[in-house]
């Protein structure tokens, strides 16, 4: 492996349990920093669905030092951009204004005030967003699909909440959630940019060193089971296309089959261009759609993701598309991909991962992922060998273990 | 160079080697490491602007067909080779251009050049592939029709341009697409695709001399296509134009467009600053007033879309539940009036300049972004990519007077196109409003 792929990453764990990560990206004049705390889907009370998302959306609506407009102006004045999310936030900007930008990020993530008027305004905006999603058959189908798969598990709830749950949330709920869960232990702050990593760690230590608090006690989440049998639901809406989701519960990122399955995904349904089987068949040969995909690894995270096949097509092609997916799922379970087909995918994966290392935000996210999932910072050097060692029969076996064509949830929304 | 920008101006223009061939082909080469990646971008000066009535959508449809095989690279090979080389490829078509790009590992990227050279004149345009891909394009069209923003944007654009080809959607009109024959597409391809209508940008870990030699070898003998024709000019509107769309969505939306200038003209820079001051940030006039103060809309976006021929500036709004369209429009008129009268505040101007400066900086992080930046200026401005050297000084040199004059000249409601999209179920246009999932993406159509 070429030395140019050897990333220089430095790490420091603070006494609070917060881990700082610094990635060296010497060829750019910009930097990015992400805060990602240990906040889990189950931490949101069941009757407060949408709370974690609302907290993330309101982080930049006013802090102990700035009101919403003042904070936005401070960020824009230094040429940066910043946004909050349910686990912290991200700032990116010119390297020349890194120090100011990091201070603003800390202020937004750790000192939000959640002013009543702003919270109510953001709530109203999310209400509008939920209604727009209700207009969008793809979102409608996706939400129902998750619900069908996850059931009562926290991941089955719509992340934005519902009109009813959102309406009940008050600024004091946001403050309580922030107090309870925005804790340093188990969290990460990762920055990438041209600054030498040890110096960058010193700077991050100065900014985040005073972030203290006891570790939070997370609420354990139940496991999600496969559906007993296949089921099929259609939600009619007056539109041109119908959006079909088909799948079942998937795997965690730490699952030992992850890499074999990522090869399977590329053969089956997430390959680049129209090289995957489903896009070759359903788009390229049959012309059924503009958008089609199928895969299990993209959604694998700390909690199990889903195996999801998706197509947007005309209503008269709905069944043909579903049958097409089923044929390909059964095929990849019963016969190994040809050595050439697998080699093509390996060539792609071993050559393409370097593109994930160009942007600072990707580098910061990579450092967090490598630590959070125990991949090790030398993961990039090992990855090509891991991929090359996988055999066609391993792909078939993994497909047989993880794809369940007789226990699929099919949900569609749109034209009938 | 000022201290504040940390030397950004000098570095805006990378070291570019130019390769010029006798057949009119031109290539811009930028060597950049240390990551072993290369972006190759082939940009054709062909787009919806070049289409005649009856063949609308052919540029975009042809872009799809360019992946369906050539004499040398049969069907499926382009995507397969790209992926085997660890790369990705894609393409887009807009009003003025069609662009094809590859991002690849540095030790194997030259296949991209071979593919581009081959499909410049030798695309197969097989009738069976044409028929099957037509369905894909029609599905893409249907997807756009279901989108809450696209029909609104397109209706506004069609109102602004009554005779100029910008009147037509880039994807084309459904009936034209349905009727389009493979022969029409072959004629269009033969007429327009050639080295004199294209240029190439390569950025990444390349050997410039070797790359230049390879380009000469591959593209040097390709015959010219016909030169680009000037389309009919759009007359200046003599009054406001309005339309109302009834949509299946439950959210009320508003789009206001004004015809503007060409890309790279001094007024274009002024319009960028004005667009920032009016929309696109929390501190902008329209956001402060409509979202924060009056709580009438959930999202404001302003797009300064300058083009080869005079472009347009679009204002897009998504109304909140129960907000009145008339009230929103009245406030937009009022705030634009204030913009014309007051110009851009001193502090606001500094903030906007900082945002513009760093938006250019971010485009240097990835090789493909840098290639796109160079290509956009090469295609769209009279001085080509060299314009980049003067972009930031030009923004900095705009005076308050110029900003006020540009606002007054272009944001004139006697030339406005105003389109509302209201729920089909609603009786009055001011009924319920709902919010944004995605912003309109402008006129660009991507392959996927």
C-alpha cells in the first residue's frame, strides 16, 4: 500500500472520558471538526419521540454568549459553517480561523440555552417538514418500512418525531435531555486539517478540556427479530411513480461478516454505475426505473441496520420490480458470484476507498468510525488485504445467512 | 493581498498547463498530490440551449446514451472499467453544457481518456438501447414531476424565457421525448459532438508531459463538429408575468424569478452578493424577516443562476401552515425595495465576502471539485479559467453604489415572473402551508 495512504492520526483521551482525534491533512487550507457524543436512540423517552432531533436542531438557536443571529454572524464572519445534530455538531472553515471556529463549536454543543421563542419556531418548521414528508411517497414508504422492521424498538420511531409527540415538547425537555446525555464519557471530538496532529490535540484539549460530567447510564435496547413471514403493504397516493422498499433487519457495523457483505452488496445492488445485478437488470435492461439499489452494509451502525432494496418505478411495474429483486436475492444465496464478477468488485473497493480521504469532514468522520467500531487507525492499510482474501463461496454463505427472501417486509407508497 | 484572507487570492488560480490541438480541442492540466487520485472532466458546450422545438431533452437523453457503448467500449464496459479501476463516473446536463467526469486512482486513470476520446464521435446509439433508455429518462421525468420544487422552478423559468430555448426544461417535454427517434439523436450527436465544442480538465497526481502527449494522440485526429449557433434572444419583458400551479402536495410554495446577466459579467458578482444579503443565511434580510420575525415561511433560498446567455435570479419560499401568500409576496417586495434603497450593510458585506472566499477554498479539498471549479469558469466566462485569478478581487472591489444599482436594475417587479404552487385541494391560494424536504437544485440533470 502506498505511503500516501498512511494517515497521520493522533489520539488523546481526557480524564473526563472524552476522546480527542486529530487527522493530518497537509495539502488543504481548510479544516473541519466534529463532535459525536455517546447518545443512543434508546436515550430518548418513548413518549418524547423527536426530542433528540429537536435538541440537535436547536443547538445553534442561542447560547450563553450569543443569540441565534449573533452565533450565525460570528460563524459566517470567519468564513465558517456550523451545524448541530442529535449527537453534537460539525464546524468547517478556513484553517486560518480554526481557533475561533472551535470555540464556537464548543459553545454551541455545550452551552445551548434553548430559548423558548426559537424552540417554538424550530418546532413549527419541523412540523412543516413532517407534513412535506407526508407528501413525499418515498419518505412515507421509508418511514413505514422502518416501522414494520423495527416495531417498538427506538429505531422504529420517526427521527423527527410525530406531530403529536413534537407538539408536547417544551424548552425544559430540551434542557433536561441536554443535561442528561451531553456527557464527555464515550464521546469523540475529531478534527482534520493542515495543523500538525499533536499541536491540534493541544488546541482541542484547551477547548474541550473543561467539558466534565459523570458518564450517562444508557437505557438498554431490545434486540429486533425478523418478521415471521413476508408481508406487503401499499399506501396509495396520487403521484406519477410508486416507491417500493423491500427488506428486513440487518447487521451491526461490528459484525464479523461486514466485509464479506459489503462485497455482496456491490455484486447485488450498490455497485458503482450500473454494474450491480439489480441496476443492470431493472434499470439498464428492463428500463423500469431511474433509481434502484439493494444492500445491507450501508445502514450498519452501533445498532443493527436494515437490508433494504429500493426502486422508484411506474405503478404497472411494481410487481415486476419486486419479482426482479426476489430473483436476484435468491440467486446470490444459492450460487456464488463468478470469480470475475467478484474480482471486479474487489478492484473497485480496493481502488476507490482513497476518495473517502479527500475532504476534511470525511477524514474526521473516518477517525471517529475507526475508533468507535474498533477498526484501528491502520485499518486503511489492512483493508485491501481483507477484501482480496474473500472468496466467492464466502459471499454466497454470507448471503444465505443474512438475506431472508421468505421473511421480507415490502412497503410501497405512491401511484397504484 | 490582505492579511485577512491568509493569501487566498494568490492561490485561487492553480498552476495550469494548457494543451491546445489544431482541431479546436483544449485541455487544462493541474498536477496535485499527494493522494494518488485523478479527476478527469470532459465538458461539452452543448446543452438544452442548442435544442430546437421538437427535440427538447435530446442533450440530456444523449448524455445517458453515452454510457451505452462505443465502437471500442461495448455496452456495460464503461461502468465496468471505471469500477475495476476503483473509480467512479457520472455526468450532468444543464442549459448550456453537458459534462462527463471520472474520479480514479492515479495509476490507472488514463483509461478515462480513452473512453472520452472514443465516445466523442463513436457512440453506438443502438436502437434497442435507445428504446430501453428512453424508459429510464421518462421515469426520471416522472420523478421530477413528483418533486415539490422542480415543477415550480420550471414554470418560473418558462415564464421568464418565452422565446429563448431556456424556456424548455433540460429534461425536455414529455411528448418530445416520447416521439424522439434514434435518427434524430444520431443527427444531433453528429452535428454537435466534436473536439471544437469540448474541453478537458484533469486534476490530480498526474505526469503533465505524459498526459499532454496522450491527449494529443487520442484527440488529435478527431474531426470538428459544427460551430455553436446563437439562439434567438429573449426580449426584455414589459410587465410582470404570473402563474399558479395546482399540486398534489399539501404545502404552499412561491417562486419569484427575474432575468439577469451573463456569467462572469461584473453584475454577476454583484448579484452573488445581493443573493447572499437577501437569502441563504440566517442573517439575510428575507430569512430574518420572513422566517425569524414574521414566522411566515420555513425556508428561503435565493439562486443567482447566470448562464451563457442572460440568466435569472430565483427566490424560493416554502410557506408555513396558514401563512398568506399575498402577505409573503408583499414582504418580499418590501425587503427587495429596502435592498435597492439601502444596499448591503458594511458588516454584512464583510460577512458575505468571508463566506464567498471560503466557498472557493472548500472547492480545493477534492480533485473533482477543483476540476469543476476550473471548468465552470473556463466554460462560462470570456477569459476562461484565468478569471479565477480575479474573482475574489472583483467581489472585494464592488462598491455600495454598484450593489444598489445592480439590485435596482435586475430586481424590478415589472420584469418578474411569479409562480405559486398551491395544494390542489385548497380553495384559496393562502391556505395551509407546509415545509421543505429538499431545495430546488436548479436546472441541472444528473445521470444518477
